[in-house]
C-alpha cells in the first residue's frame, strides 16, 4: 500500500479552478485503480500555510525526533513519510503561487528531507515519484516562451534536491489565449491525467 500526498495550491474551489478539475480527475481515477492506497489531501490555503518566521526558521537547525508534531516541522515529516506526491497549482506570473513556495520552505529541512554530506547536499526522499498538474494561460512548453517557465522547472529542481527524480508534468496550456477553446483543452488534459493515473 502506498501513501499519496495530494498538495493543492489554489484559493479557488475544485469547481472554479481549471487546475483542480484536472487534478481531481487524476485523484478520482487513481483511487479507483488503487483502492488500498491512502490519499492525504493537503489544501495549503485551507491549512493557512504562512511564511516562515524567525522562530520557525530556528527549528530547522536542530530536529529532535519528538518534534514530529511541531506546527513547523510536521509538514516535513509528513512529506518524508509519503511514497507519492501529487502537486496541483496554477502557473502564476511565470512561477508557482507564493503559498506553494512557502510550503516548500517548510518541508526542506536539514536532517529530515535532506542532509549535508562531505560531497554536498543529499536528498532523503528517494525511491518516490511525483506528478505536477498545472494550468497556464499561455504556451510555455516550447518555443521562446519556454525560457519563462519557472514554475514546473522550479518544482522539478527542488524535488530533485530532495531526492525525487521520477517526476511527470501534466499541463493544460493556452487557456487564456483568444480563439482557443479552453474547455476543450481542459477536457483533453483531464483525459491525459486519467491515463497518467493508471501508471502512477
């Protein structure tokens, strides 16, 4: 049995968010195909994830095992204990929503999700996999605009830093371009997500 951590980063509802319409379809199909797996949904806006304070940053320096339920460290331990990760976020201003970056600051903890070694940092979240589900107003997968895509690229980089190398991206693009049938794009991406769920 696998433990799946479903991380949602959008203030919109499941019905109003095009990203969540896709990610919820992925989760529904995954649950259908893997009924014994545990799926933990972490809605960052409902959680009220905030930026790290000077007090919370200090907790990242020494991590006693008994602090697993600490309000600051609990996210890092929860992340470490998962086997698979589903990220769902819109592409905002060429990157990820600030709340998702704040969450990443909570989970990137020395001694929990990575360690420093004589050869440099080493991720501790090994043999795990992730899928990033996102929606973009324009087209950023190829061509000149690909250089501006710093959302999925950042997630792949930081997840790799934590030891996660098996990463798939499902992106709905061109959703705000005049003349594009956005609903058709979302519907097509939902089908892609369902297919991806079968092998996740």
